[in-house]
């Protein structure tokens, strides 16, 4: 059995990468891990030239990557959550798989698993990746999400910036309750001398969150790997 892992996270040794690798290593299969940010896979340009050939005509790394997808019995895709969606790397990769769908539905019967990491909207990302791969004929054997690090916590000025994520989406600034307070309560303690969410000042409870420090999260990735293994 061959299993291909594809990460849409551009961050080195990211949480997304760690979870995909944990799935791969428990499949017991021949595996390969590819980081989309290290190769060139652009978005679909809707030329429709793939309709009868099932081959994308764009001349980039999707040419060899699509062969690896076709040779794999299962693929494990993972993405961080960017603007409530999959990363552009993952979006482009999944768009390009469109070439394998027409007429022959070439990915039919392959197994797939999805991993999404984020702070607030990661479930939507996992669901979107799963639905997209299912539409390509794949069977989703497992799907998981994990909490990652909010980008403002690692950028430097995050603690004082007025437009830091929890402020930019706050009820005070947007007039809508987007659930920011709930999403960030594990990460932040709002200081008593500040109006919550109206100023960018808070105490960081977690500056970097690694899934490797969270055994139940790693165990879930391993469980998904075993589900793939059982299908051999
Ligand atoms: C451009 C950008 C946009 C982001 N947007 C969101 C978002 O909409 N929702 C969210 O939950 N996290 C968002 N994040 C935070 C990432 O999802 C978070 O840092 C995640 O842990 C990254 O996963 P990785 O370390 O595996 O790449 C964003 C990060 C970046 C860089």
C-alpha cells in the first residue's frame, strides 16, 4: 500500500506537518510526505483542456505530483486555517485535482484522510477538504482538527497591536459576535485594567502551541493512520 501525505502549511515543522506525519507513520505503508510550499502548484485556470484527457496542461509541479496521487492508494491532506479557509497552497492543489474527475473519475476508490489546524474555523477547513476529495471519488476514512497557534502570538507586536486577531474580529469593533472571546479564551487572559477586546492588551497564556505536547491529539492522528492500515 502507498500513502501520500500533502501539507498545505508553509510553516517549517508545523502542527499540520506533525499530524500528517503521525498519520503516515501509523499506516505501516510505504509513505511519502510533500510540502506544497516547497514546490510550485498554481491554481486551476478553468481552461477545461483536461476534460477528455484527464491531464492538466499547466506546466508546473502538479505534473509529477498528480502522478504520485494516482499511484497512491490513500492520500492524507492537511491544511492550516487561513481566513476561515484552507491555505492557498491546499486550495490550488485541490482545484488542480479537478483534472482527474471528468468522465473517468480517476480517483474513485482511493482512500483519503484530512487534517486541519486552526484557532477558530478549522472544522470548516477539514469539512471542505473532505467534501472536495469525496467529490473526486475518494472515500474519507478519517478527519481530524487540532488547535494551533494564533498568528498574532508569534509576530512580535501581537500583544499591543489594535488590529491583533482577537480585536479585529471582536464584537466591539465589528458589531457582530463572531465567537472570538470563546475561541481565544484558552490562549489569553484579558487584563483587568483593559476593556476586553477594545484594546490589544492581554496576557498570553500560550505563546506557541504544539500538537506534539498534546497526546490525545497525536493519538487521534495515529488512530486515523490505523484506519488506513486496516484497509490494506
Ligand atoms: C494569513 C493567515 C491567516 C490566518 N487566518 C486564520 C483564521 O481565519 N482562523 C484561524 O483559526 N486561524 C487563522 N490563522 C492562524 C493559523 O491557522 C494557525 O497559526 C495555525 O496553527 C497554523 O497551522 P500550522 O502551524 O500547522 O501551519 C491564520 C494564519 C495566517 C498566517
